[in-house]
C-alpha cells in the first residue's frame, strides 16, 4: 500500500518565529509575565536576538523590574548598533536608579542620524524625574522641531510646560494638537486640565465632554468634569457626575471628595464617611 505523505517537523527557526509572535501578542495584551517567559525561551538559543531582547526588556520594565533587563540589553548593544535597544537600555538604567548613566546614554542616542524620536521622549522623561524640567522641555522642543506634525511629541512638550507653570504656551500647543487630532483622548484631557487651572471652566467642561464621548467609563475624567460643573454653579449636574464616577469604584473616593469639597460651589462635610454616604445616595 502507498504510504500517506507526512508533514515534516517544524524547523527550529519556525518555532522561534512563532514564539516571538506569541510573545509580541502577549506584550500587546499586557500579559507581561507571559511575554517575558516566551522571549526568555527564544533567548536561550539565540542570546542576542534583537526582537526577543526588546520584548523581554519591555515586559520587565512594565513589571518595574528594569534592572533585570540591563544585562540582556547590554549584551545586544555590544554586538549591534540599534537606537531602539539603546533607548530601552536607558529606560532600564533609569528604572534601576542609575539615572546619570541613563541620561548620558540617551543623549548620545538622540544625536543619531536619522533621529530616533522615542529616545528624545525617554531622555525627557529621565530628566523630568531627575527634577530637571527645563532641560526636559528643551529636549522635547528639539524633538518637535524634528517632527512638527507628531502630536504625541507636542503632547509630551505641553505636559512638561505645565510642570513649569508655562500654561499659556501649553494651552496654545494643545489647542493646535486638538485641531490636528480631534479624537486624541490624552490631548483632550490635558487641554481640559490646563483650561481648568486657568479658570476657563466652560471650555474645560466642553473638552472633558468630548473625552467622555470617546471613553464614557473614564471615572477620573468624569470627576474632573464634575469639578468644572461645580465651579460653574451647576451643582446638580456636578454632583450627579461625581456619583457616576464613584459608582462601583471605591478607589475614586479621594478624587470625588476633593472635587466636591474644594469647589467654590461645593459642600462641606465634617467626616469622610459623610461624603461617601452623600455621594452614594441616588441623585
């Protein structure tokens, strides 16, 4: 009888490719321990695989274990010149408390041609965490100059300007960014925050409403909208939105209490339990 054809066994390279795809998917799904496990398996047989090292490092950094990512990243960085690996190494060094080394490395990476923009973002973040907000803003200024149409870079710059209390400039940048990307949630909420700080409560409330249309279950944004409504004297709508923000989310009690008590049209309570009881009542 003729033999049935058999399927040849999968090659080692094919298995590695499949493992990398699964690791990348796990990372995307925020299953960080699974992404770490799969990437580590690939690295057992290919210690300097760039893709596996990148996934492993991202998974470790996401788990606040950046220090463990330093050795595999350094191993790859010694063999290949790769801006992405250098940027991750800078993040890992910073996470391990070696911020000066991280900043030095990232400065060199930002000098690469062509520019690698995530390195600018990571460098600005490291400088900001080091208390050097002005230097961080200068780095993002240079990044925006290199890619003036990149709204995420504009958002990062605006956030740094807010830290420096340069709200007017931040507001102008965010307003233009919203025109370019009207459905960008973080731009909407950051702009709303600046407007709220500036006392432009109606415009802030409008921006928060647009954000909630994109993500109705965002309790923090709803609490911030409530603060605007309370400042505008619309107590009923403000308190109703605070109740929605708190419903089923006990971790929101601090945020909702602050909005209710600190508003010029809010309410005063002697005990935190009284606030919780008030906000738990049906509107």
